[in-house]
């Protein structure tokens, strides 16, 4: 919680194809933390056993990419403002991850 800015915003893009994905932006430290706590197990259980996390650059920003084999399952980026996380973006829409 201390790493999140008071008005942190979470943007998720599951493209209507990812169970549990946010369908609108979530704003506020408590709301974002609750969302991650509520969906974390659902997300982890949907990944293949051989999933791994890679640190790469996406659109000029550091990103965490979750892959299994050559397939990307999600890309997570954060923006830091005044030493706290101000924006979190997760793309899990399979159609948008084909070139990652």
C-alpha cells in the first residue's frame, strides 16, 4: 500500500476475453489493492505450469511480461510519480499480445 500513490489508477485490457479482467479504470489506493487481492489467485490459476516472468522493454518502458513458451499472456507496466506508483497498466487481451 505504501508504494501506491493515493490516486493510483489501474488500467486493464482483457479485451472481453480474460476472466476477471477489469472492464473500467480503477482509481484509488484501496480500490486498486482490493482488485489485485481479489483477482490474484484467479489470474495465477489461469496460467500454464511453465509460465515465467521476463523483464523487457515495451513502448519504451520497463515491463513485466508473463510468457509460456513463446506466447505472451500479459504485459504489466507501471509509472512512478514522486516515488510512488501512479499508474499500473496490464494488457492481457490475446489479440494485442501477438507481437510481444
